[in-house]
């Protein structure tokens, strides 16, 4: 019996090659998409879960607002960890990371390699994160200064060996070279981790003014004792600020309590974030690795489900479409005594086999597309991950679920045929006005329209960002990283580059309005004595004379720094936003003050010499904050305005100068526009993925539609014949058949519009600067869908309409 | 009204060539009621399809109302057809999704009659066929005889000069069959030309003249008296 099921199933598939191909390919594409997204989501959800005691590890986040400047970050003061451990028995251990030193130059052979996955950590790091070691004792590894723990592949990279405990690496900092002793080697940190260090240096080597309770420069993790409710523990942070931070702040500001600070609209709040939530839920600044987004996990899950549903709906519609042709087989089987149950089994076996073939092809597609997908999604997923225990049962079950799901409707529908009616050919073909089928088609269209609207909105927002007036010119600016490596040669380097053909200006400053550059904030006040009312916390950037010109910024009032004025060393430029926050209409000539370097010192006076037109120095997701500029030397980056046409010639020339002025130091450069784009990488990624999925969804929906149109035409052959005999023209018929589908598209659109509007508005909320969703986007999406649907349908409609009516009306 | 001369029609499939009409010549005068008889496969239906401008001949001449239409293209044929010819089929060929009224109205829509006029004319003809009370029913809700009356109503609503009937009583019992034949006779008496294909000698007796066919040719013509 079973053999017979399979035999008939395969013969049927083979007999209707076209249908089978559409059916199998449609389902395969759906399954492949679903698998890819499952891989992606599983990966996203698995972050940091492998860490031992992950449920007890928490990171402290800080929310600070002082005078208009909002800080929302992953870092705390150096004192917070030790003080919490001292005061609260719930804290089993704490550990801190210090990453503000940025990249390190490490010697390999005769050259220095720039390593960016580096940190300094407390000796307790391995007590909190129990990372598996393959050499040395991690418990004591970071107890002493000048010690370092490296990963397995780093050991291989530098020594071609993993047994490197006791060996030394050399780190260059300016002119000095410091040897570090390798005290332990750990296994490579898994990629599903929110940190990705290759080197973990001892905290004892951090040069820091310890004990600053209001400087937030350390990432602090707490390992809480088992059974501690972290939400309840967070309440202790108020006690902590009152006990420690308040007395410290009172040295600088006249303030009687933390409540006073709060009442004046400022805040200093801390919270705990569970380790396993960091990757998907963090929107805090200064994450070690770019975080994912739970929002995208939800969106993609929904999309995967939608696409799988679309594919299943197609499968049903196509199978039902074919049923008319198989009605006779059903009739004969029934006359021969086949039970309805057996027939249902027959059809379910068929659909399961089709689904099985689809799965194999889907896996093949998945395998072929994976590199591309990895590229778009910035992942390194492999098909092997599918074999991870979590998804395996799902994978094995999938063809059966899809088979039963997709096969059940035609199975039940076909097996219901009355044998006599079928064989005599007088069967009313029924199913023409099926609400279910119309519902399914409307659902397909609604989904397609939703995805198209989503894609258009994402793309428009991205284009808006790219073309928005930023207040600076990101184009044709070449950035040379680690300019500090030039040491005393930096001025010479700048001048020699400026002398080259095609270089119009240049500036040395670590601060740039794009990612991968420095940030620093200070609090200034309008009066000499700071209180909670008059203080404004603002970005304080150290720049040189040529900065404004090179960045293409504009001075709207007053003047730029100038060598003609001797006293510019304390002069300050502020932005329009800053001016507004300070409450000045014309700030030029006014003064602002900063507290002295040590408690008790007199305030430092800064005369305002000019106002810079506002420029976006953070992502457009954030509202513009206050910023000021001072003259000084922060030689982290050298930026040059160049003529892009010459860049191919210029870069080798600049590299040559670099090599001679900073021998042995790695040369690396980037274009400012690329760094700018990087700030929106996750949106761009989402945009690209959205396009891919929309195209896929529409493609799958069209496959189904094609089948349906064929079916409709087949079902209505007689009607079409009659209409033609009565004088209907080809265009009458085409119009009639297409009109039915057009109506379904319209209903789909009506359903999709509010959903799309709601969803896309929610997405846009993430941007402080965003587009309005124009009505034309909705119309365009509906029209595109309509057009694609009609193209698909018209082909079948025309075929049906031009057929000779004589054939369809012959009844003998 | 109809004059066909040396008409030929051959159906070809990959392997078989079937001659449906073999140099057939027939003339039908205005106001005549002609029955076409013959065994299955003799070419009756092919003849009817060509007369109805649904199919085109391979060669020969077909003069309809004084115009040579054998070489007309699809569009011209459709135009001529919808204004001049009504069809009655054995299996009624009503559209299941449309009501009686809508089925009868269809030819008027395709000839571009205004909605107001359409209503009047449909009601007129439904009245005449005595199925006015069924105007809002669907074909499945009617008996065979009633369905065929609707089909006849639909065939005549456009006041065609020619009605082509393909075994109009084939699916009906004798009393319903007689009723339909009487309707056709009445129409003929009011001036409509009728060509009817039938297997029934009884039905053929309603006509003025019987054309007997075999293997695509006329073999005999009986004049009825």
C-alpha cells in the first residue's frame, strides 16, 4: 500500500512537471528563507548564554543628565565596583574592564601590529567570567602589573604555539616599549559574546587618577550571589549615590541632596543589565561590540513566519488548482472501493514527499546563499549550526508539518468529490467562491504590500540620513589613524602632506563627527560658581586652527581660532545648540567657567569667541547635544581634505611620508564618508535584508498567484467560452479575470496600510531626525503589487481569452 | 441569408488528420427553419460552429447576409456574431455564478446596450418565455426545461436574425423538449431564421427542411410539408 502511495505520488509529480516545479521551488524558497532566518535568530539569541553563571552576572549601566547633556552608557566610575562589594554581601565578586586606551601596538618580528580587541581587566575577571583556560592559572594571572592573558589563536599568531605561558610580548606606547608576561592562555572567546578580546592586560597597568566618583570610564560587572533578585538589588544604588557620590560632588557644586539635583532636571542613575540581555537589549553608548536589536529579531521572526505561510498557502492553492485534473482519478479510486481515509493519506503522502524534496532543495539554496547572507547580516553562520541540538528536531519535523499543513486542504477537498458526479462529468466544480481561498490570497497580497512599504520607508530614511545637511562635509576627507605614532614629527607630516598636489587643508584632532573617533565631555557653568541650575555638560573637543575649515563647518557668529590672537589658548567655540542651552542670544564675548583641577582651586575662565553652526556629531538617532571646541593638541587622527580624483596617487605618497616619519608603525587610513556610513550599518543591513525578503515574498506570492490564475482560468473555461459566444471580446475577458484579482489586491492593501503605518512609525521612533511617511508610499506599494499581480494574471487570462470557445463548449 | 460553397475543414493532431467538412455547399434562406441531421462525427457541429462564426473554414466561401465572411478575423467575427446570431446549446451553458436575469442580460452588455434599455428588454423576453418569476434564481435552482428556456431567452434577447441550436432538447425530457421546440417554431414564425442540429427525427419534423450529412458532405435534403 505504502509503495503504491509513493509510486502514484512520484508519477503525479513527474506528469505535471511545470506545476511540480513551481510547487517545489516555491516551498523550497520559503523553507530556505525560513532556515536562514532561524539560523540568524538562534545566533542572536544565544549571546553570552554559554558563560558559566550567566544568570548571575550583571553589568552596571549609567544614565546621567547634567545641564542638557544626556549620557546613557555602559561605563561607571572606577570606585563603584569595589564600594558595592564592600557594602553589600549580595555581591559575590565584581570585575572592571578599561578599554579607553583603545588599540594597542604589539611587536611581532620587526614590525608592530595594531590590535583592537584588547582590554585591561581586574584580576577578578576570570572569577566572574569563567573562561576555559588551556595554559596557566587564570585565577592569579592578572594579579601583577605587566601581565597579560591571550587567546589560543593569538598565541598561535605571535608564537606559532599555544604553550606560551611565561613568554613575553612587547607593547609600544609612544616611544616606550613595555614587555608583558603571558600568564595564561584561554580558549578563543566564542563569537556569540558581547566582548571579543584577544588580549586581556592587567588593570595595574592603567594610568588613571583613581577615586573619581563622577568620571565614568570603567565597565563594571557584578557577580551576584545565588538567589539575589537583581531588581531589588538595584534599589541600593540610591543609597550608594547618597553615601559616596553626593559628598564627592559637593566639593565642586553647591548642592544639598541628590533630590535637589533631580528636581533641577538632572539625574545620576545606575541600573543592572543581565549579561544575557546585553547583546539584544542594550541601547547604551560604548558597547564593546556592536549590539544586535531585539526589534529586528522580532521583525525577522515575523517575516520568516510570513514567508513560510505564504509558501504553504501557495502549496495549497496550487494543489487545489490541480485537483480538477485529478478528480477523475479520485472518482475511479472511490468506485473501486477506496475509503476516504485512504485518499486523504494518499494526498498527504504526496504533499509530504513534495515538501521533503523542497526541503532538500531549500537546504541546497540555503547553503548556496549563506555566504551572501552572512555578508549582509555581518554574521559567520554555517549550515553546521543547523545541527545544533536546538533546531534539529524542528528541522526534521518541518517537512511533515509543512506537508500536513499544505496538503490537508487539498486532501480534504479532493477526497470529498462524489464519484458518480466526477465520472459523469456533471460535477459542479465548486470552490469558485471560496472565502478561504480569497482570504489566503488577500493575506498574501497584504504581506507583500506590508513588506514593500517597509522597504520603501527604510530606504527613504537611509537616504534622508545620507543627504541631510549635517553641518559638516564628510566627503573627500581622508583620515589617517593613530597619528600620535608620529610623535614630534606630526607637524612635519601635516606640512608635507599639505604640500602635495590635491590636498587643500588638513587638521590634527582625535575628535571627528563620525564613529571611531574620540569623545570627551566636561561641565561648564555660566557663573564662576557652579550649581545645579547653571551647569551644562557638553562635549569638549580639542582641535587645531584648521579644523573648522577642513571639516567644512561654518562659523555663524564671532570668529574661528586664529594665530593672530595670542590669547586663544583658553578661547572656546560653541555650537548653536550650546548657545541656546546657555540661554545666550549673542554669546560672543561672554564667558563660561569650569571647576579647577583640584577641589578648592579657582574656576577656569573660558571666553567664547564664536558660534559654530550646529553639526551632527552623533548618529541621527540621537538628538543634537551641546558641544564646544578648544584649541589644543589631541593627535589621535590626522584628517586631510583631498581631491578625490587624486586619491589613488595621494595615498601611496602619504604612506611613503608616514613610513619615513614613523618607521615600523602601521599605516592605516579611511574615508570619513565610510566611517559615517558605519554609524548606520545596522539600518543599512536591515534595509538590505528587508529588500531581499520583500523580493522573495513577492516572488513566492507571484508563483502562487500564477498557479491560482491558471486554476481560475481552467475553472472558468466554460464560462469564458459562453461569454465569447455571446460576443465578449478578448479584452472583456482579460479585464474580467484580472479584475477579480485586482479586487483582492485592494482588500489586501486596506488591511496592510494601517499595520504598515503603525509598524514603520514605531521603527522611525528610533531616529531623532526622521522622515514623514508620505501617503504616496502606500499608493506606490499597492500599485507595485497590483502591477506585479496583474502581469502574472494577465498572462493566464489572455491565454484563456484567446482560446477557441468551441473547444470548451463541446459536451459530446 | 447563408450561402456556403465548397467549404472545407480539416482537424489535425500530431498523427491523425480528420476531415470534418468536405467541399460542403449549403444555402439557407431568410426565415427558413432548417434541421441538420447525421451520425456522430459527420461534421454537424463543425458546420454549426462555422455558421456561428466561432470557427473558420480552411477553404471555401461563406456568404452571410451578402458579405463574404470566410476570411474574417476574430474581432470582425465576434462583432458580426454578437449582433446577428443567437445560440442554444444542448447543455444550456448558462453561467452558474449569474442569476437568470444576469445571464439573459449578458449579450446586451456586450453589444453596448444602455442599462435602462437592457432591463426593459430582458424583462420583456423573460416574460415571453414565462420565467419572469425566476429572474433572481441561479441556474442550479432551475429544472432542465427552465434552464433551456433561459438559454433561449438569452439567445433571442438581442433580436438576432439567425438562431443556431445544437441539440436543444438533448438534455430534456419529452414534454420539456416539445415546449422548447414550440418556442423555436414561434420564433421562426416571427421571422427568425433557425438552423438546428439534432439527432431526433421528432424534433426535425418541426423544421421546413432537413439536411442529412455523412462524412462532411450533404447526402440528402428533405423538404418538410
